[in-house]
C-alpha cells in the first residue's frame, strides 16, 4: 500500500500497452465522463476502484472523495498512478481476488460507524463474475461495502439481470440478486475502449443487502443453486437426484411447494430458499442433535 507524493505531476500512462493476460481495455475520455456521472461521487465517499488502469476514472474521482483505494494488479500502471494524485488516493498493487477484508480496511483507514464503502471499476471480462462474488465474500468478512458500480461484458450483465424463466437466468442471477438489488445504468459500445473489445459492455449498480429471504443454511443454499444449474436441462427431480438420495427427492420438492418436473430456470429466489430449507430440515430430522 502506497500513497502518492503530493505536488507531483499527473502520471503519463497513455503509452502503456494493454496486456491481454490482465484483460485490459482502457476507457476513452468521453465515455469515462458518462461513467463518472453515473457514479455521482460525493465528498463523503470512501471508494475502492478495481483495475484503475491508466486512471481514466481515478484522476477524476480521487479529488472528489474522502478516500480512494485503487487496487491495480499491473505493477507498471500502479507505479504510474503513484506519480500523481491528492492525499485521498492510495494505490494497492495487488490482485483484487486475493485481497482480504483486512487488507482493504488497512488501506481505507479509519471508518466511521455509518460509513458505507462503494466499489467502482472497469472489470476485466475474464474475471468479472469472480470479482462480484469476491465482493459478497468481503462483505461477509466484515467489509462495510454498500454498493458497487461496475462495467462488465453486456452478456454477463444480462445474466445477472435475467428474469426467471429465461435462458440467461441462472447462478449469477440467483446468487447475486439474493444479496443485492441490481440496476442497469449504461450500455457502452466496443469503441468506448482502447483497444476495442469485440463485445458491448454494460454499467450496472449493485446495492448490497442481507440475504433476502434468509435461508437456514446459506452455504447449503449456494451449493444447491450451483449444483442444480450445472444440470439445468434436467428436471428438478433429476437434478436433485445427483446430490440427494433419488428415492427422497420428492419430499423437499413438495415441502418447497415446487414441482418435480420444473426446470431450474423456472424457480425464483424464494423458491430456491424454500428448497434449501426443506433439504436442511430433512438433514436435521435424519441427524438429530444430542438429546437432553
């Protein structure tokens, strides 16, 4: 973790060549302005930026907010960011997927009890989904992350926002919308970046909240969702038969008020929670605790 030296000139990073291994596509200025407008930073904000790159967002955001921690995996870009910036900017050269809540808290400095951290970033396409799940992990590890405004491949955004019953509805939609309200903000064409990717991008906002509805066993609920959607072409009964005794799949399905012939993409989030709770209750009945 390093602070920039005050009073130095802005870093010149425009000649940095995008590196494929980091999934780098740098945001053009006119589109950066649209993203900044959507972020709507305030002087009280405490921000984490994932993948600041050349600083298209960083240089504009840092002077506007109380603290900005820029997490950059590319050592050359991280070094360039250090050559400029106000005292509110901290550069953490690290892989965001390997950071801990403790790492980020140390970089963020003292936080008031009411402070909610916001995360922003132009996420590399190849790790966008893991980064979003990492956000959930960090929240559950004690980081007070209230919101994320992120750019990602449009197809990934579509899967997160997909309605029940559609082909795109799956693990991303269920697990992320179980803990966040998600809103589409902006669509960006390939020409918004250099080098231009082959796909469109979307800017979305996630407002995190407690799991809703709350399952009896959160880990079981998540394992169930992932397991069922790996067999999404099967009926619910057949998908569950892989993880449960095939002779007993009808019991939790009935208790969850679902149908054995349903496909996974037709089950909404409360339905998956009811199913997980029914499975958890069945396990408890089969394995009762010590008698008093």
